[in-house]
């Protein structure tokens, strides 16, 4: 594994996650892939344990992000197994999860939220979840979400009972996440694919959340993979085909980075890490190699001149994830 030799401000200590009392590292390990998929892809248990061992030893990435529905529970079970394989890991690493609707449905009822929490506690082998996010509320209506028998009331009640510590909101459309933030119930927010080198859908959300004192986590800084290398090996951004105008912007940024001798992945990751509004950046990792590469990308020097060129690249807001909301 590559060991960081050069200190970087992007990995400088933990930050408070809003007013939860919890601290998080600038980089957070996304555990959606901590499982073996039906097609044979994914990581083996031993690879996950090695990753947890590296995280525990280095202390640079101290948070694992999972969810009830990642792999229909396989991710949470793998997280628990790996933590139990490494001495001290359970004490040194924070596991945050998400409360999900019933698989294959849009059931966000209070009963389902309680079931989701109970499943997560059983899989993770704990009797209390330190940090829980309501996951993907765009799959229900605002009225149902805020109903007395809805997910928000259920999770607030669970927090009051002490079943969960901090309460956050995690989802897609930035405008919707702002509505949930305005209720005052949430202490942190996770946005994904909406604040990257080529998509600024969540820009206003970051400001609102940070100004309100919430913990702000930015997930999927690589836009699902298209920003991990250049020349591009994909035409997909997030969960669909990228518009041609977005691909042109990616290629322009990729060319600028290549001319400067900087991988586009380093710029994509540091675009999130360098933003003072963002508490932590969630990066999918499955193996020690992923972990080492992430740290190397975070440590890479990018001068102000290159950032200026990147910021000067014209973006088309119509290509952004939340363009349909405007």
C-alpha cells in the first residue's frame, strides 16, 4: 500500500458533524460495494478486512458509510464482519447508515422505518445506531414524508428514544433536501452527484446547510466513474447517459489536467475536499488499492493556476442532475 509521505490539508484531522457530537474524517469510505454481487463483481470478505485494517492503522479515514438497502443488507453485514476481524476497528471507526423504504416498494411508513432501524442494528451487531440518515425521500411525497405516520416523525421518535444518535437526510434533488433541512429536524445532509467538476446542482444547498450549522457530506465526487480517468472510458454520469455538452466539458477539463500532469480524478476529488462548506466527502472503496489511490489523489498538489483554468471551463446548467427542477 502507498503510504502518504507528504502532509495535505485535505486530510488534516477530523471535523464536527454538525451538532451531533460526532466527528468525521475529510474522506469517508463508501461501503455500498462491500459485498459480492450476483455477477461475481465486488470484493471478497478478506479484501474488506484488509481495507478496514488499513483504515484503523492509519487513522486518516475514520468513517464508513452504508445503508439498510445496500445489497439488500449485504453491505451492513460485511461491515460488521470486517470490523470484528480487526482489533480496535469497532472503537476507532464510526459506522453511519441510512433508513430505507421497504425493498421494491415506496413504503416509507413509520412501521417500515422502525423495521429498517431494527434490521440495521441486528446486522451491525449494535443496540444503538450513532448516525442515521433518511434515505432517498424523493421516492415518496412531501405530504407522506411529513405525515404523523411518516418517516420523519418515526426517526425523530427513534432519536428521542435513544435508538439513534444523530439524524440526517440523504437523497438526490437538492431543492427537496433543502425543504427537509428547513424543518429543523436534521443535523446533517448527504448529497450525491450534484457537486462535481461538471455539476453544481447542490451549490446553493451546500451554502444553506453549512450556514445552518449542519454537517455536509458530498458523495460521488467522480460522478459515478466518468471523472476517474481521462481520456474518458465511459459516457455515463451518475445513473444515466451524460449529455453531449457535459461530455465536452469533461473532455476540456481532462485535457487541461493532462497538460498540467494532474489526473482528472485528483481534481475531481479535491474539488470536493477543498470546499470549506463540505464536512466530508464520501468515496466508494472496496479494497486497499482503492484506499491507497484515494489518499494519493487527495495528497496531489494542484496549484491555483490550474484551479483557475478548471473553474473557467463553461458548464451548461441544463446538463446538471437537477436541471428538470428549474
